[in-house]
């Protein structure tokens, strides 16, 4: 039984940017030809004329996974062609846009040529495609996926809705992952390592002290539902730390506004409403000077003073 998952998950999607829709169509899985000859639109390119792309965000390739893929290539050939562009430095060579893992495995399988589609792409398009290909990996963790979405939004101006449509995801899926970027770095690492699930992380986004709660969740092995209850108690002042003039508890619309702002800005956002429900404060918690500079830039641009 043919397993295309083993040979990289690169699925075609609707248009996201100039030239990307045609490339994504090229990445659609196609049955291998019986003869192993290149299909229409493909070329057979010598392996020794191909180099990894400089903008590829993925730099680690596990030996065991490459050996498994090489074995599959020896048996079935390369199911999906590589996507290449002419090298900007040497017109007789090519750079990999998508499919570096297959190229490396093909060398282990001792192939001399690989099927490839050559496209005329600039550096920005290559980077965009590399990020999209990275997002489509089956073994990506939640923080890596969220980071990919953030790069596409910040570098190329894509909206959450456009990303969701292009990648075949729901808008809520994209928004929920982006919310994880508002967590403290320590908690993000716990999600990245698998100590916390993405669901645990989402429950902690608006908590006053997500790091302390995260350690408690891990220590006690709490479920996502238990983590949500714990975070709710924390927001409501359930811990033995009485406060004078405690703010009123936010309603569903205000909590949704906090989540949307946090996802859009990549930092924690808290909205405190006064008892009358009219006035209030909005607090942005940034994790680096870079985030602070970006927040200032966005505010100035929005107000027309930047």
C-alpha cells in the first residue's frame, strides 16, 4: 500500500499570494508513473546540480526518517517532484524550494536524477513557500505551527481568514494557535516540548500568572478541562490573595476581544472593565523590546502619526 505520508505532506491549497497557487497545485500528490519517467511539466535533474535553498526554515533531518524514506524511494520511486528554481549565483545549478527531505533521501537511495518542477520565483516567494511547506508537516508541534502563521502574517500581510482558507484550516484553529504566542516563553517551551498540550496553553493565555499555573498543571497531571477551571479561578481571584477594588469579571465579548488582540499582536492582552461597565484599561504585556517596538509601530500607523 502506497504511503504518501512517508514521502512528505505537501498538499495543494488555494491562492495565498502572487504565484503561490500554481506552486501549491504542483505540490498536489500524484500517482507515480509506471515507468518512472518524468510526467508532463517535470524535468529529470541531476542530484549533483541541486543545492538546498538558503531560505529553508527546516534545518534538522532525522537519520532514521531519511533511511525510511530512502527505502520507500528505492521501492516506489519519488512520488512527488521537487520544486526548484535556478540558482541566482550559478545558472547551471538549481536551488530547492520544496522537497529537500526527498532530495537527501534520494542520495541515500543512490539515485542520480530526481523528478522536478522548475519555477521562476523571487526570494520573498521562496521564503513564503518554505514557511507554508513547513506548516504542512505532520509532525509540527503547536508552537512551531503558530510561529509559521505569525511569520506569514507579519512578513507577507496575510490575515487569519486568508491563512485559514488557503491552508484548509478553520479560522478558529488559526486564531487559537496564534493565541499561544501571547504566553510567557517558559510556558511556550512547555507546550513545545509536549509537557503541556495546546489546549492547556490556550486555557492559560488570559491567566494572571500562567507560568505558576503551568507548573501546577504539569505537577498534578491536570486535564485541559481542569486547567480551564484553574485558570478561571485564578482570573476570578480564587487564590488566597485578596485584592481591594477588584475589577468586575469580564463577559464573553470582552474575553473574546482579549483573545483576538492577543492573537493579532502576539503578546498577552488584558482588559479590565470598571464596575459601571463603561470605562476600563487595556494592558499589553510584551516579552521583548522588539515586541514593544512593534506595538508602538502599529499604534502609530493606526493613528496616522507613524
